[in-house]
C-alpha cells in the first residue's frame, strides 16, 4: 500500500506575501508512525509549499509553491493508493481544495483524506468539497494508522473513531478519539522523506537564525490555557502532553549529529508549562555538550518563567525568547483571558533577559471587538516601554473555531460577504476585515501602522546604546546576528516612515 502525504501550496487572498517554508512536522510524524506500527506501507511526502521561488496570481489568490502540473506529475509518478492532505490554517485552506481536485483528476478512485487544525474545526465545511472523502478530526497518527490498515484488507472504516465523512449528502462524525497518552511512543519525525536543505538554507530562515542551519522541534502538544482568540484547541482541545526531556534532546542530538544542525527553533504552543521539565531539557543539552543555539519563534508563556529558568535557558544556548504578552491593557487582558500575566513582573523578567544576553520579542494584538482607544494606546505604550528588543503588531481576527468568532457573530461584526466563512476575509493577511464596536477596519489598520512605526524608531535609537547591546554580541555568531538585525530594522524602519 502506497500513501502520499501532501502539504499544499500556500494561498493568500488579495495579498502578495513572502512565504518561508518550514519542515512539515505533522506529516513527518504521520509518516514515522505508520512506518513504525504498520507493515507493508510505503510513505512519501510531497511538500508542495517548499518552492518559495514559484509564485503566481490565480484570480484573487496569490499562490506560493508547486504548480498544478508539478503536483499532477508527482501523483502520476508515485501512483498512490491513498492521499492525505494537511489542512492546518484556515487562511491557507484554498490550497487544500485545489490539491484535492488535482488528485481526483488524476484518479477518482484514490481516497483523499484531510486532517489538521482547520479540518478538525470545520469538517462539515471541508466535506462540502466532493473531492475530499474523509476528514480526520483531532490527533492523526492512530486514526490514519487504522484507516490504512483497514483499507489494506478492504475492511470498512466508518466505524473508526476520529472521522468525519459524507453519507448520502449528510456529514457524519464518529466522535473524538482519545489522545496518545505517552508521546515518547511516537517515533521522531521522518525527516529522511524531505530535502532538509530546502528548510535549512531558505533565505528568510537562514538570515533570521543566529547559527544556521536551523531545524524545528515540537516537544509538547496542546496548551492548557483558554485564550479567547486561539484556534489550536480545535485540534488539541485543552489537553497538554509533554515528551520526556531525554526524548526531546535525543531528537536534538540526532539533528546535530546527522544533519549538522546548529540551531533549534521550538515550535511548541506552550514550551514551558512545567518548570521542572524545562530545566531538565536545558540540563540535558548541557550534559551532552550540544553546542547549539535555540529560540522560541512560536512564543513562550512569560508567566511560566522566572530568573532561574531563563538563566538555565541561556546556559543551554537560548538566544531569543518570544513572549506571548498580546496586550498592555488590563481590560483587554480580562477579555482575552490573560489576566494571569502580571505586566510589571513581565517588565522585570524582560529586563533580566536583556541583562544576561537574551534577545526579547513580543507580538501584540490590536482590534479586539470591545477595545477603546485607551485600550489600544495602553498596548502601544506598553510595547514601547516594557524593554523588549522588538515588538510586532497583529490585527485581532475572529477565526472560526474560536470563542472570539462567536462574539463577532453575536455582535453582527462579521463582514457581510454571504458565507460568513468566506475565504474573501479568512484568507486575508495583515489586513483588518472586520469593524469593531468602536472602530472601522481602516482605523484599526491605521493604529497598527502607527504602532509599528513608533516601535521601529524607538528600538533603532536603543540599539545605539552599548550597555543594552554588548551582553548580546559577545561572540562571532552573536555579532553577525546583530548586524543582520540592524539591516532588517533599517529596511523596516524605512518602509514605516514612507507610509
């Protein structure tokens, strides 16, 4: 039995955007699990997003990655018995349906299975597409294994837990499957099925790493917190499971030894829920004398950290932390359920990180439905004055599957575009597609532009302060990284000033 796993090309609605490919870890985990626990299964991964040099407009959509002809040829050459397609993000979901159509055009008999966060949140929507046969809801390894084993022996599959499918035009669900309790039983991602150099040496990833080549690691699954705007719970619900420190560092050591990796990006939704485990991971890196740098571009919960933890992080190679602070407004904190963040204590921790040589960054979100001008300015002022090296600003977007989406719908704030799940607004990047109770979408975008411009100017000035910068540029890699950041800041500052 031959299984082809596809990560589709990336699509954006009415936005020409740069895309940096990253390892398709979800597909790699599926592949390694199938190879470990099922016999007579051949698995191949096609990362159709891993060609950022191939870009084109298709109507209102900007597409990045393999062309239709390339995908069709890959299917024809491999002749798969089953195709699985990753559907992680709603904003990119058009590429999923385009890819499913290509599969069925190649051979309508091939079962098309779709999984991921978007598919798990909206199986009914996904299954409106008759080119898609099955949606795997939730964690995929065990469910896909069962599907493959059943199809190999031509046994029925629709009694398996964790599926959604069509039955005479009606979408039916078989319920949610229990999660894998021990993540150490999941083999490491099947990195041998992709060309890792694509991810190591892609321009953006390479230039934004301190010690390239960089690889990604996910040491846990899920997040126990309940932020109102977060859509990951459609996949992991509110569970949180961790790999053991030894298992995590085994993967890092393999990357260093077999692939020459010098930097790790932890892509966990919440890396540091357990202080004990976080310290043990750092101690294990130090004990094995793994000379790496590492960072947390996906964010880390600042309220789970203290000076002891971040010092241990620094000793084990951490050079940059991205803090999920989100807002500087107490009222907005309460609305998004982040009142557990003490903003003053966060400033103290940021100051300490800067002191010991850790670069600091935080994303902030503006445009929640009830925010006033004071709330927005409180967030901008906090970003300017909390001491972080870099702040980025994003527009609050009510993605389907989140509580915030329900609030926007109740308040009649969703755009009137017919289908309220229309790709015309879910596919937007960097644009405000919804009004709030107090501001138009254009006003929200103006706040974002003002905030980013203020931060760029202030941080550019702060970089001239040697007392702030010296602890972060004590080595050759550190100085090269700083130099690249200066160039990047200069370009972004110029763009901001020209707006």
